[in-house]
């Protein structure tokens, strides 16, 4: 096998979005965020896990035929802030940007504190301040509980 065929694990796409440099092991969480497992979507989705990159191993998710919405990008930024989002058109990378955790996180994460006012019968919409970028840390505005890492990904709404 020559080096080229070793390198190419999943095919380039014609049009759509490549979510690259996903922290290794997080690809399926990205897939879940995109709602791919729940919906009968038409897009072709490719997932590569644990592939070589310049700085170790990474995961990649490719979604054909669509771009991501703001809420999806915010969620991805919370679980894997090193991600780059590549917009592909006619096989070319038309746009490349990093995701950036927002300053405030509203509605997309549940507070891990079960007695928090945001988890009661008539719930208040959960809202957090992003207090740290590495690792991403969020703090509930109501009970001041801090969450990071798995706690965030397990509590995505
Ligand atoms: N890609 C793709 N289909 C295309 C073009 C690119 O799936 N038609 C993928 C590449 O495989 C890569 C990502 O989109 O995973 C970004 O492509 P490119 O910018 O060409 O790669 P790099 O320069 O390696 O990106 P970076 O510098 O962000 O690591
Ligand atoms: Zn709370």
C-alpha cells in the first residue's frame, strides 16, 4: 500500500460541511448533536474516528448537502472547542472557521443540579455563563454550579 492510499480513509465530498479536528472519541456526540440518529434525513454522513493528524489523533464528521445551524455550532464548541468547520462547494473548501464557545449558553444545556430552579416542574430556561475556555467550563446563573467536559455533553438538550 502506498502512502496516499493509507492517507485517504473517507472520500472528499462535493458539497456540504466537514467538521474536522474533533477531539478523538467525540465524533458520535457530534453526530448526535446534528440529530442524524433521530431523523430520517437525506444527507450522506461519513464518520472517521481516531485518524492521524498533525497533533495526534482526531475524529472527522462529513455531512453532505447542508450547512450547520448556529445552535449546532454552539453545542459542538462546548464539547470540542478545537473543531474547524469547513464549508465545501464543488469539492473545494469555500470557507473554514474555528468554532468558538459563546459567552452565554442559553437553553441548550440542562443544569446537572437536580434541585436547581431550571429543573423544577415549571422550569425556568437554563442559562450559563462560560467562565473558562480550556477546558470549557460553564456556570449556572441560578445555582452557580459549574460544569465541564462529560457533564456538559451528557446534559445537552
Ligand atoms: N474535505 C472533504 N471534501 C472536499 C474537500 C475537503 O472532505 N472536497 C475535507 C478534508 O479531508 C479535510 C477538511 O475537509 O478533512 C479540510 O480540508 P483542507 O482545508 O483541504 O485540509 P487541511 O488543509 O488539512 O485542513 P486544516 O488545515 O484545517 O487541518
Ligand atoms: Zn443550576
